[in-house]
C-alpha cells in the first residue's frame, strides 16, 4: 500500500490574500478528506520581522523574505502566489521552471503578454496550475453551474449580466494605494473586480466573442498619503462593457469602486429559455432561481438557501441554515487544488483560463481607450 | 369671480393604454383638486360596436371611429393619443393644427423624423403637449428626483444603470402581435421598454452624450397565429447599451422581453458622491437609499416605503403604508396635464423631451445595427 | 329577457373608509362585469356642507345628514356603513329591519352583545349582509386560501402566526382621537388591527378553540389636542395572544400601534405539512411559498408576484407585473357584495363571521384583563 | 516581564458542537490577539477509535474516553462541554470541583434543579464559567446590543418578539434521535431553540416577569430507526409564549421544528420608542434598523451589512462586504472565554445567566403543561 503523500506549501504574500489563503491551508484538511497531508512550510514576505510574526500567527513553520530562494527550495511541492499583481508573472514562471505546482491569485497578470508567458511556462513544465478565482467555489455559484449543466435553465441562454460594485475609494481623500497604480496593479476596477465577473461569465455561459467598453477615472488626482503631493491616478475607477458570447447570448458587465453602499456587491443574473438565476455576493448563501416549469399560479423566484448537504461543498460543513462566509470559497479552492496536485488532473480555472479572461480584460481596456469601439476577442 | 373651466377630452385607443388612461381621467378629479372640471367626451376606436361598448364601460359620453373628425371637433379641448405607435405622428400633428392640447403615449414616434415633425407641429401651434412617460410620476421615482435636486446624492453622479426586463414573449410560440412588427411599433424592446429607461436617465441624471449598443432578436421567426405561416420578426427582442452622460456619469441600459420571471422589472441604480438610490418597479412603493452621512456603524440602504403624506402625490391618497398600484402613475400624469392645460405652463416630459429621448433610441438602434459602433447623440 | 337590475346604494361615513368605499363603488363597475348596475345614490355624513362637498367629490348623487332617513328611504337597495364603530350596530339593525342589503366596515361591533344583536337582525330580515374585511380579497391572500384548499400546503396546518404592526401613535404627543377612546372604538389595536388578523386566521386556517392574551397601554395619558388637558387612554395600544385552533394548529397573534417603521405591516406565516406561506401587506402584490415537493437542491421560498391573469381578481386589471394597491381590495369586496345581493347567495365574511371574530376578540380582551388567563372561545 | 501563559483545553463531545468548538479553538488564536496561548490538549468522546480519528482531524493532541479522568487531569486548565444535555450538570460540577474553568454548551441543564446545582458548584469553586450562547456574539446581534445601550432605540422598549424556526423533523418519518427524547434532551424545541431566544430576550431587553405558553407535539409517535417500533415522542415539537418583561415591554416567543422552508430561522424584532431593530439568522450578516430621527421623507429600515471594522469583532476579519458564517460566532465566544479565564473577570452569559434562562424555560414548560396558565418567573 502506498504511503500517504505530504505536500509542502509555500505562500508568498502576507496581506489580505496572504491571510485568506493561510486560513484556507489551515482549514481545508480539517473539513475535507484531502488525498494528501498538507504541510504549511514557508510564508514569504518582504519585511523579515513582520513576516516572522505573520508566519507564527497564520500557522506557517518558517518565514522567508527571498521568494527566489523559496522557489528553488527542492523540499517544497507547491507555491501559492498572493503578491501584488506585478510579481505574478515573474514568480510563477520561475516556480514552473522549478517544477512547483502553482496556485496564483487573480488576476493572472497585468497584461496579455505576461499572461501568455505564464501559460507557456506552466505548459512547458507540465506543472499543476490554478488561478484563484475563488468565487467559482462559492456554493451558490457552483450550484448555478450545476443547474445550467443539468439543463434546468433551458437550452439557450439569452442574457448574462454581472456587476461588481464596491465603494472603498469613493471618498476623494482616499490615498493612492498600490491598487490605484498602473505599474503595480495593471489596471483598477478592471483587473481587481472585472476579472472576477469575466471569469464567471466564462464559467457560467461560455466564451466571449466581442466587446465594447467604456471606462472612467472619476477622481483624477489623489495623494499617496495625507498631506502628500497630488499624483495622477492612472487606473480606471469603473468600467462598463457590453458584448456577445459565441453562443449568441448578450453580455453586460460593470465594475466600479464608486457605488456608495455597495461593499462587495458581485451580482449577476442569467436568463435562459427555461429559467433565470440571480446571485448577490453580499447574500452569498442564497441563489434565486425562476423555473418556467413551475405551476403557473406559483411562478416566482425561489430563494434557495444553499446550505443543504446536497449542495456543492456543503456536506463538509454545518447543518442546513448555518451560513458560510467569504473565506470558505478560498478553502474550497485550496482543497480542489490539493486534489489536482495529487491526481495530476487539470483543475479549473487554470492559467489558460486566466489567459482567456485576460483576453477579455484586454479587449475591454482597448475598447475603453477608444471610447467604446467594438473589439473582437479574437483567437 | 372667474367661471371654472371645463376641459372636454377625447381619447383615441381602447386597449391596455386606452383603459389605463380612461381610468386616469375618471379618477384624477376624485383625488386631486384640479383647476378645471374634466368632461370625458369621446372615446375613439376602430370598431364601432366595440368602441361603443368600451365607452360605456370606461365612462365616456360618446364613441367615435373617425379620429380625424374627433380632432376637428371644435368642442373638444384636449386629445389623448393611445393608439399603436404608427399613428402617433399623424394624429398629433393634426391635433396640434386643430389647436388641441395633446397628451400622447410613449414612445413619441417610430423614428427621429416623425418625432421632429411632431415637435415642430406643437411648437408652431403653441399647444400644451405632454408625453405620457408615466413612470416619472411613480411617487418613489418622483421622490428620487427630489432627493437628487436637493443634493442628497452629493454633487456628482457616477453611475446610472437601468434595466427593463419582461418575459411575455420568451415562449417561442408566442404570436407575432403588432408590438413585434417594425412597421407598426417602430422597434421592439427598444421603443416599448427602452424609451422608459432612456426617459428616466434623462429625468434623473441629464442628457446623454454618446452611446454604444448591441441588440438581438433571439427568436427570428414567429407565427402571427397558431397554425399560421412563419414570418420574420423584424424588431429587437432585447438590447443593451453603454454610454456617457454630458456630466461625465457612466450609463448602462438594458431592455429585454426574454428574462424569465421578470414581469415588469424596470429597475435602476444611481450612484452619486453622497449616496445611492435603487428602485424596482415590481416593488414600486419602495425606494432604497444609501446616505453616506449616516453614522458609520449604521450605514445601510434604507427601504423607504413611499406612502407618507410628505412624499410626492401621496397626500391625495391613503394613510401611510397603504400601497398604490400601477395605474396611479397614469392618474398623476393626467392630473399634471390638466394643470398645464389650464396654466399654459410647460409640463415635462413634453414632445421636446420625446424628441431628445428619440435621439437616444435612434443612436442605440444605429449603434446596434453596426455591432456596437459608438454613436454621438449629437445636437 | 329580464331587465337588468340597478342597485341604489347609500354610504354612511365620509372619512378614510368613506373615501375608500366611494372609490370602490365608482370603480367596481368599470373593471368587473357586475350582474347589476350600480347607482351611487346618497352619501350620508354629520356635517351638511362637508357632506355635500364630499358627495360631489366622491361621485354621489345626493348628500344627507340623517342616517335614519336614509335607512328608511325605500328607493335605496343597499347600505354601506363606514361610520365609527359605535354606530355600526344601531344603523345595521335599523337597515336590516328596513330590508336593506348591508355591507359594514369592520370590526362588526364594539362588543359581543352588539354583534349578536346585529346577526339576529340580519337573520330575521333575511337580508344580504357582508362585513368588509377587505384583506380577504387582496389577491395574494385569496391565492393563499386557494392554495390551502387545493392541498398545496399539505394535509395538516401546524402554525399560524400573524402580526399587524403600525406606528402612527408611537409619538407620545399624538392626540387622543376617536380610535383611542373606548366608548367610540370599543378597543384600540384589538378591534382596529386585531380584527383583521383574527378574520384571516379563521379564513385561512379555521375556528379558534382557546386563547391566552396580554395587552398593554404604553402611553397612559394623552391630550385630545395640543395644549388640552391630559386624559386617560382607555384602550389597548398593543396585544399579543397565543392559542390553539380546533384543528390543533398553534396560533400566535400580535397587533400594535407602537412598532416604529411599520406603517401597515400585516404579516402572516402559515406552516403546513407540505409547505409554508408568508405574506406582508406592505408588499401586498407578493406571496412567498415554500413547497416541500420541489426538487431538493432547488428548495426555497418562491416570491410569487400575484399579478397573473390566473390569480384571483387579476384578469380584470392590468398585464402581469403591473401592481395593484390598497384600494383594490375594497373594490373586490364591493364587486362580490353586488353579486351576492343579486344572487341572494351567502357571501363571506358576513355578520356571522363578524360575530365569530368578535368572540375571539372578546376572549383576547378578557384574557388580557386577567393577565393571560386562558379563555375558551366557547360556542 | 511576565511569561505568557498557556491554557490547556479539553473538549468533551465530538459531534456537531464538538466540531464547531474545535474549530473555534483552532481559529481564535489566528484571528484574535488572545492574552494567552491555547493548547488543544484533549478531545474526549465515547468511542475510542472514533475519538482518536476525530482528535486528529480536528486538531487535538490527545484523545480520551473517560471524562472523569480528563476532569481530574491537573495539567488541564479549562473544560469545554459539548455533550448531550443530560451530562452537562454532572461534568460541570465535577470540573468546578477540580478547579477548571468551564465553557458549556447550551442549554445549561435539563431542568431548573440541575441548573441551580451547577451555579452553586461554580460559585463555590470560584472558577470562570461561561455558557455558549454563541448567538450573542454574532456581530449583528452584538451591534444591536450596543445600539440599545447607546440609546439609539430610545428610552423605552415596547416589544420584543423572537422566533426560532427549523424544519428538520417536519417529516413524520424522521427518526427518534436523542434530541427528541426527554431523558437525554430535557425538552424538544424548548431547550434546543427556545433557550437561544430566551437568552437573547434577556441580553437585549432584560429580565422577564411572567409568561403564558402553549406547546405541542405534532407527531406523537416515531420510530427510532426505519422499521423499528413506534415510540412515543415525549418532548415538544413547538411552543409559543407571551409575557411581560420587568420593564413593561411585551414578549412574544415561538420555537418550532415544523416550519417548512425555515432552516435556521432565528429572527427577532425589537420596537423601542426611538426605533426598531430586525434580525434574521439566515441573513446573519445583516441588521435592519429604523431610526425615528431620520429625515421624514427618507424614513425606512436600513439594511446594515455588519462587516465594517467598526462593528463588533469585525476588525479581526476581512474587508467590508466579506461575509462571516455561523462558526464565527463560536470563535468569538471562545476568544472572549480565554480573555475571561486570564483576567478572572466575569464573562456573560455565565452559569447564572443560564439559570435565569432556565427559569424562563421552566415557566414556559409549566405554563404549557397547564394549557397557558400564566406563570410568574419568580425570584
């Protein structure tokens, strides 16, 4: 009988995503029957003292500051990349060359060129690769996908519209953090929020054929800190886009950081020939579903509480009606990544998905730069 | 003391809009202190017997079948046009020449040329003219406008997004009624539903500068009746559009008759620098409002039940919490029209508004025909 | 062929209920195919000038101030009683003796004794009699009843809980109007609000076997007008009650005028062996329904928009998704009353229903006076 | 400088609560700056193999089967009791005598006598003691308490109504598990669900003065397993209760396991002189709040998303709009327990709170047994 394998993990990044992924690595083995043991080997950050403290707090055995050394450490099996976007490509390519399995935070890259290089690297190295679009693994969204696959929405999809709205920079005095700088983030709402809804569009409906987009930077100058000099904001505050899917469905996307009162409002609606589905991340344990087959007098959107054992991922958690939170979607992602590393099978979304998503983001950006000119998302 | 005036009204059209406007003419004087008495003089329809029956049922003194004779009847003061769209221009122009005050159902016309002629006619004749975009007078929407004018949404508007979704033709066996024929309706979802949300965009945010749009006819052939021959559907089933307002806000519009479960779902959201407003016509007595000035720990969208005496039009109705319905918006429209006829003051939306709205509809149609090419809504 | 009958109606009362019923008499013939014509003959009020003015505004041919003369007028067929509660019994008994059909606002009477006399009078006189519990004819509530009758809630009912909450007297400076005086109103929240939910309990689930109740007068003294003397409030501000139905279901009722933010919040939930139903009058065009027979993964409360032609009363109104308001429930009531007067058949709720409801209100009042002592609603 | 203390914990129970508490012990140190280190020393269960497996999965160093040996283990500092209710008293009393700090799952005991003994034991031993009514530490509920304390609900409370509804035994074929047996569970919905809402009533409004209650066992016989013999169900399936608080507010409680579609529906509404608060555990990241001080035209219930850093416990978690789940309330409870053990200060709810709650449960049970006879919750 074969010995049970242990995967040694390194995570690069100690901020919001670093914390969320650390939690996922700690929790996944407690709730899921993973095919391997997980060893939280190294946390890697820029500042030595802060990283040591974070490693202790977050449950990592060791702390490191040199990601190249981490990548080259032969005792490690997998790398989890939670850095700002400008390091994704460099680290991922190095990790692929070092034969590591890779899970990378979204967006895959700052631009299409980087994305293409990353895909090339993981393909050449034949390493397991996954992009952390964790919302695919929110149970309600996973259920939506199942229902579409089973035909419960009918044979045709007519509309997919999604919106990701937040308000954390709506105040004009909010400082110019890295997420508002093009060299670090690549783009603004587009890569941060838009990447999620483009990924969901592809996950739930299919590939996108063409796109027209507008974008806007509402507050054009900000200070990097209170009292600092005013600097130009060179990323988008918001965009909206329309397009068509290859299957003929209409696409409507919008992302903004300027919607007062919307905290993490990723919402979508899909209209199919047989029904409709509505989701809102701020009510993430719910899925609303309209079924044309219901008896006529009792037609209506159902408000499904997605906490039943028969729902995706739920049999590992609590009894019905006991809600899950944001972090669970990351736990599910990590759990599936571990399975993929062990089985060697493709897991979605992977870097190729990230590249396809980046194509769409790129088209949105180019169309926006040309005031809405339609762009083919060519292949 | 001056004698109280009596306005004699003729209404052309006996179907859905004919019924709704008849009701408004009957009810307005019962609930509002109008500056004139209203005489429901003539109902005009195509079929003599059916029109006689409708006139009796709906409260009109006389029935007629020749709209030209009605227009020329010197005893009549005002004309209410509730016909299919292909007759709007001809009747309205004749009525203007005959010196009648005119209230006309939306959309103003089938195209920009007709709209321009109608504006010219009422301007030349200097007659009171109004377009029945009744949703402006849903109390919650009128309240939204008041709040924006008072500055409760802040100084800037960032986003306006509206969607008008229905599902009554989603079944592929639904017949090819007049609303699905270009010669009678001008367009499909665009003129029928899109006109409403374009009007609201202009009412709530301002004029539109440019637009990119896509449209689709999902079911390309239908039968005019069960067993009849298949004919091509030459109007749009749905469209989506993005654009910019002159004030810099982003615009996102969508209208469809293919959203299963959405019965009369006109919804919009406005994001301003000081707050956000959300509305859904299927919950038309509510307005949701987020106010950045609220204490931080109690931030949240308020669900305002718009039935207080201090809300627009409400002091004429029932106590707080007693809901109004669809038809009340038409009653409010008619009441304001009567005031305008008596005062001689401009009432909004008028034919010029209809023309401006038609410009936008025209731009959407042209952009859609060119697969999203950006169109300037020129002036 | 028999000549079509005309019913001549007199209405007593000119305030809120007088206005709502006048509207119903005007509107019912416009939307329903009634079996008789309706003549709005006389409006009767206390003040001659105000009543004349109201009659003109509300559409009545004549105005009167002496209700006895109205009752005795042989040209009148039916009487609609919209006075304060202290006149219900006297007028109804006189009207019954005069052979008039009677529709009376709720609550039937101030107390059980009066209610009994009223039932005796209409039974002796064999006149059509109806109690205006208009909420039975809110389409969503009528649909709930249909669904229960069809067995869609299963064979057994386990729970009925209803709450009627308002806040219009929550301010301690609100004056001592007639509805807060026992001699005129009989009781406070009990008769005004409680009567509605007791009627719905009986309508939807069945007769009540026993009851325990508590009541409270939160503000014990009020002024009849600003600056006036403080007087004791001798009616209840709120009550809550629990009990059992004869069929074994548990009952939970609450009514209050002290729930800030609740404007006209009549809500109920019914739990049966096969499903649950939830209703809220502040969203009166909706009915929420949980059906245990749904596929497990798609279980959830459906939000039915009760505006389809197949829903009760709806085929007489507007297309799907076009909402009805408060007043429509009164129109439906009057329409059904006219049918009953012509057919001679019993219409529900009638005075006997009012008496049964009064039994329950009486038990609640007696139990409340004894701090919750269980009371048998005996027969 | 003093050495940082380490608390060694033992947990008894391996099922739902054992899993939830194990998770809390693992997670609390990762997200909160606790004043001591936590050592997850021993997990104790009945079955040796299963407990060993659970200990490994849930993160405990050791497994044990003899709770008495665990209690007597001098190396352990604190005991977490997650057994069925019939063992609470025996274990807690032994643990107190052994000088252990104790956290115990609710309900404290099966009856008042046991509860009293438990209070006596912890008082004599002067050990830190806490009852795990974790819902007090759902951030939205903790926020509600803060808002009440700050006076945002006004000076008086008029109404508290709570309902805890589930449906997991509504099917008559559901087996007779321990929660449906009086000797093990003490009671049915009463102790399981009722204990939570009585605790919240006391937490949010104050002590209860008197109570009237009804209870029911809808399915009187069940099989312990499919094909087994029918046995009598000797606990309640549901109860409802009304009462008064010492401060004069009206109380209305209901708990049931027979509400189809309600999965974990703990909801409450509080009406104060200055506002109202509404909560629903199935939407646990939300608190609805009506503030009478809002401008009149913008009155309405606010839907607060309780995920801001300023909200209770939230600064330790994710950015705004990223939801928490059920388990977080247990983590918060454990974190506060650790603080209390180290500081030696009283933490609420403690065993005395449990005893007070048990008084109310006892009164409900006795009143229910006497068909609603009012019972004084005496002191």
